[in-house]
C-alpha cells in the first residue's frame, strides 16, 4: 500500500518560558499557528524496519528522525514488526523553529494509522505523539492553539487562518537545547491573554503589535541577521515581525497580500529561504 500526505509547519505567535521543571524540561506558554508551508511524504509498506529518503542532506535518515521514533512507538503499541519506506520532499527548512521534523513525525502517525487500519482517534494519536515530541500533538491538531506544559497541553482558540505571512530563514540551524542553555528567565510575562483576545476579535493589527518571543533575548545577540530580517520586514510593511520558536526563522504578518508579495520580491535574493505563506 502507498500513502501520500503533506505535513505542515507552524509558527509561534507568542512564546513565553515560565520556569525550568524538575524533569529538566521548561514550562512554556505559547500560541501556535499552523501555516501552509509543507513537506510532502510518501509511505510504502516494507517487510520490516524503516528506510528514509530525503532530498535535503541535512535531514537525519536514522533513529534520530522523528519518523523512525513514531514508527517505533506505533509498532510496539500494535505489536508488529511490519516496516515502512518513507520518501520526504523537504520544503520546510531544518532546525528552523517551524516544527518541520515534528510535522513529519505526526504525518507518520497518521500514515501508520491508515496503512495498518488501526482506526485510532485524533486524541489517541495526540497522546501517542506527546511521548515522541512536544510539538507533535499540535502538528496533529493544527489550526490555532494555546500550548502549555512543554507544549503538549493544547487548547484550541479561534482560527487565525487566511492571513498573509512572509517567512524567511537565513540558513542557520539552531537547536532548541542551545537556546534554552542561553535563556535567562524573567518574572515579567508576555501578554498572551491579550493576544488571544485579539485573535478572537480577528484584529490583525493588534495581533501584529502583540507578538512576543522571550527566546529572542538569547538569540539576537548571537545571530544579528535575525534582528536585521525583523527590521526589514517592518520597513516593508509588516504589522509585526517575530522569530518563530527557537529560531532561526522569522515571520511577518501582513494585512495586504499584495504588500506581502511586494516584500517577498524585495527580500528573496538576500536570504536562502523566503516564502509567502498563509495561516491555516
């Protein structure tokens, strides 16, 4: 059986880090938003194990890939040694704060649920996904959601879809662990509840003005190109610009799709990855 599926990226409209937990993870509060930028995956059954092919040489093809971890978890739950072959057409930049790997992992759960005829419900897949990677439950849920805990506690909020987003990645891979090691936690909290209210009111101007990511404090001094991209987006008409997740991707929200396309055309030759995408 062959099964094809797209896995979508995400941005963080807000990301606050509250404290470090006893288990070593950090407690966060974030608003996650799915975007139209996607990878395309093709799954085929094979006798046993996992084989992964990808057109991006920066993607691990071994047990470090969340595709493998998802298969390993599902095969143990089901009690099967049946394998899969996966081919990834990679459009989402790697280690870029866009949950590209988590999206691939979530797509694998959906694919195996279909190929193996498991008939697991979304909430069951999300619970399995939580044990594989913190962003996988959101990648399964999609839309717009408040994420708490380590990112696995999700509360859907009013959709913030069909908004024009300019997305730029400067070609720098940044690990989340590295950013957390640099982070100096503050007592002051981001106005996430205000942002939720602006999203519910579909007030894109106020949403743009209320974006926030505490991880920028740690990363911008190390990678000034990120701040440069933010400034250029605002100069070209974005309502607000922010680094997504732990970086290095930067997005800007535009009220006018034509202005977003204009900004893209101005910047497309200056950075390795420049996308005009939509929230979904």
